[in-house]
C-alpha cells in the first residue's frame, strides 16, 4: 500500500510538473529584418518583458531578412510547430495576409507591431501613426527650407505599410507647398548603405540643386548625411529629416545635422506582447508593459480588445536627446 501511495504521489508530482511546463506560452517574434538598429531595439525590448524574464513566455525570434517570402515561410513554420501566439512586424502590407488567415484557423493569435497588414484575421495592431510621421518630418523640412526649394525622398521598401503611410503623409504636406519640387523619390529599403549609395548618385545628378533630404527612416537619412559629407558638403546646409530616433540619428540631432522623431520600439514590442498574451490567455491576463501607464490617456488599454493602438510620436530635441540615448543603451544592455 505504501509503495502504491508513493507511486501515486510521484505520478501526481509528474503531472504537476507537466502542467507547469505546459503553462509556458510559446511566442514567435517575427520582425521584418535584423540589420537595422530599430528592429534590434524592438527585439531587445521583447526579451526584457516581465513575462519573458520570468520564464512564463518562451520567446523565439526570427529574422525576416526584409523578404516577404522568407517571413511567410517563418510564419508557416510557427503554425506547423504549434506556437501559442505570434507577434510580428510584417515585411509586406498585402503579402502576409494569407498566412494570417492560416494562423487564425490554427487558433494562433497574431498581433502586428510597428506596422500594419491587410488582413481581418489578426487580433490587433500597435504602432505609431505613420501618416502622421510623414506629415511631421515633411513640415519640419519645409519650415527649414522656407517653403521653397528642391527635395529628394528616400522611401521604405515599396509596398510595406510604413512606406505607404509615410509617403502618403509626405505627399499630403508637399501638396501645400507648390514651391517645393521633388527631384527624386525612390526606395533605399530602410538601409543606411543603400541610402548612402542613392544619395551619392543624386548629388552627382543634381549638383547644387538639392535643399531637402526626406528620409522615411533614420537609417536612410544617416546614409544620406554620409554622402553629403563625402562630397565636402555641410549637412547643416540641408533640411535633413528622418524617423525612428536611433542613437546615431539622435546624435545627429544634437549636432544640428538633422531632425528626427522617436518611434517607441519598447512600447510597440512590449505592448504587442501584452496584447497577444491577452488574446491567448484571456481576461485573467493583465498588461505588464510600461507603455500602458505612460500613455494611459492617449492610448488606453481598453481591456486589450481594441483593434488599433497608436503610440504618440516624440520629437527629439536638445533637451531630451541624452535621456533617450541612455534609455536605449539600457534597453540593449544584457
């Protein structure tokens, strides 16, 4: 009888341990690609979410490599391997839609962070308003140019939500300034290296004609600054703008070389994980990310049932630059 009781007890312990293991939520994080600083800030923030650091969430990070096919294959892998939930930054606004449908059919909730996807099958989206971003940076450039002159525009990957929306915002402001002419508008795929190469070409093609440089993200704007300097020109003589608030861009703001706005990688990443965990675990789950307290009035949690959450933009200034840099360094630290 004693042996039987011990056996039953061991079985109960084994079952309890198995139940505890089963309680761990397996989440796949699928950013568009890991070459850029912003995406790495986003991943670093996810890894520091309280549910990840406590071990309650098992996080697997994928590198989309800026390729919609690669990312779709990764989503297919997560579905096949029965992940509990997915948080992603889609490469392509339309291209990811079929996989969203398959994930929903497999009862795997998907939250879109930092961007948008053309699908009714996701749980929700958490991002900053990219149309507004385009408007803010173009207005800043137009102001520095005195409402006239020539600009070149660096677009994000064509077809991505960020490119579509920021281009829309830029164009809406340009429509108010008939004396500002667009000399060039092409993609540099969020890349500093591609921004450098493209700006080299444009400086050669339009010598002494470019007054404004519109980067739909900081990386491309920073590449343009490198090209300007390599041509012996002073970045301060141009109206150079970007989006994201990566460290090099913040330092360029401090140096008076460009204008940028902060996209909250931490808020988007950690807020998105809260949303996807709520979708999987139910109303018993309470949000852990600081973003819900920071922007409580502007972006209420709403029981985790909202379809779109928009984190406000923050203009980077001399006054807040050092604080933002320190916070990002802390985020990237082990």
